[in-house]
C-alpha cells in the first residue's frame, strides 16, 4: 500500500513538472525507501545539494540536544525563539546570553531577545556605534563566540563516531528517534567522563 501511494505520488509530481514546464516542485520525492527526505541546496563547492535532515541544536553546560528536526529546506533562524522558550521551560528562567550563528541574528530575533532582556554577541545591525567597544569587551565577546564551536564539534563527533550522517530509518519517526538517541549517547559519554575524572581525582 505504501509503495502504491509512492508510485502515484511520484507519477503525479513528474506529470505536473511535464505539464507546467518547471524543473522544481514542492515536496519532491527523491527516495523510495525514505520518501520524507527532500533535496536541500546548500551551495557548497563539494556538495551543492544534500539529502537529509536539518537539525537545530542547542548546548547548555556541555550537554547538547536536538531541539528541532525538519526535512524540508527552510530558514532555521525562525526556530530560535522556540528554542529559547524550551530553555525557559526546562530551567525556569531565560539565559543571560545566547550565542548563535549569524543567520539567526536577524531583526526579528534581535528584537525578540531584547524584549526578553537576553544579551547577544556579535556585530550589531545598522551603522556602527559612535562609542567603540573596549578591549575587555571585545575579548569577552570573542571568548563567548568561541563557545559556539562546541556545537559544531558535537555535529562532527556525531558524524564521525555515531553515524549522524548515515540515518537510514524507513519512517520519519524512526529516523528522528535515531538522531535523538545519538545526542543522548554523546551526553551520556560526556557525563561518564566527568564522573570518572572526579572519581579518579578523589582516589589520588
């Protein structure tokens, strides 16, 4: 039944492309085994188009989580307010600082965080301020921005050691479950390392 639906859908999509003389179509199916996977144009020199999920990751005190997993090509900056609200629901308060990539720092997100009295780092939009920042402020912001490398490191660790780039679930739910499990395992390994380091120091 699933394969019959898949054949009907692929035929309808290809027929629509033929009739309208267009080269792209929304929700185009590119995999019979994973029909929920979509082509995502990334504009990279090596791989212009990638197939898989777009995962929005947050990290707090070395522990990371996949807040949002989506399979369509979209602007992930729109997920930032919901991610911060997830933090508030978990800890009971908003973070003092939010360190994100430049793509998240649009006017909408900046205003939202300003209303919540959340501080951000990085260049401000518009004209430069008349009063330049001090060396201490620049050094603090630079050190804070380096903490975002932890998130990139988690992605690299997940791909290299846990198969984050080889998700082969037949259903969307199973694939997303695999992704969440990978982050759970990475957090568990980190906690065990911290526990072992404390245990070893007490023995010494």
